[in-house]
């Protein structure tokens, strides 16, 4: 792959990662509830989920997902249910989990942060469509394993790096005092946002 082509691929991947949505809410919530470390774990796991979709695309399986209406619908609804679950859990725990400073020992479960980060990406079938549209611009029929690997790593690493940056920024000490005072409100806001996103996904899937 030519350097200019790779730069174009990277730019599109970065813009896609920067688009706000449920992934940002999940990563930020992990950082606020469990500390910077948990936010980074969620971000890296999200990048793994995105990279997996990239791998599915270059191996042709994402085409099957995108062209099978029943599979696509089932994955959309599963994603909506999972977002709703996260939203309800956030509402029920509003204010019970303290906002962590970077130098404080993390609370909560790092494994849960990793699972949430991965599933919010993996249960988003729109990633299959995005990867198909993206890789169609850059994937050559004669592309070898190394070129395909570079493309997969680019989408996964770019996504993970962006959300690691978001987790690091939101857990910066400059923001913590205000976040601590508003912990319950933040939990409720995240819960409502995730439930509204779940409803939006379900409505679009069923319409």
C-alpha cells in the first residue's frame, strides 16, 4: 500500500472513531467509574472489536453479514438490548461508584470494562457496512497478507488510540473535582443517553 493511500485510510478511520455515539459513552463511563486504567482497558477492547470487523471484512465474512437481512437485524437488536442493559445498570448505580482520580486505586471490574468495550463495538453491525465501504476504496484484488494485515491493524489501532485519548482526557485531574460533585447526575445522564441510543437503534432496525 502506498503511503498516500495509507494516510487516506488512516484519516477516514480517525474520523469514524471521532464520531460520537454509544462507544464514546461506554469508554468515558468506564474511565469515570473505574479510573483511567479501566477507561483504557475499555478503549483497547473496543479497538479489538473494530479490528475484528476489519479482519472479517478482508476475509469476506462481513459481506455475508451485510447481505443477510436476518443476521443484520438480529445483530442490531442484540446491540440495542445490550445498550439498554448498560443504560439501566448505570441508572441503578447512579452515584454509587465514585469518580476515580488517575493516582487512586481503581474500583470495579477491569474485566467488565473490557467486555463492555468489546461488545459495544462487536454488536454494532453497522461496522460491517462501514468496513465494506471503507476497504472497497483501498483493498486490491491482488493484495497480499501483509497489506491486508496493515489495513486491519490501521482500523483497530486508530480506533483504540482515539478512545484511549478520550479516557485519558476525561480522567485528567482538572476535571475530577467537578465530576466528583456531579457523580450521580453523570451516571443518570449516561444511563439515559445509552437507553435513548438503544431505542434509536431498535427503531431504525425495525423500520
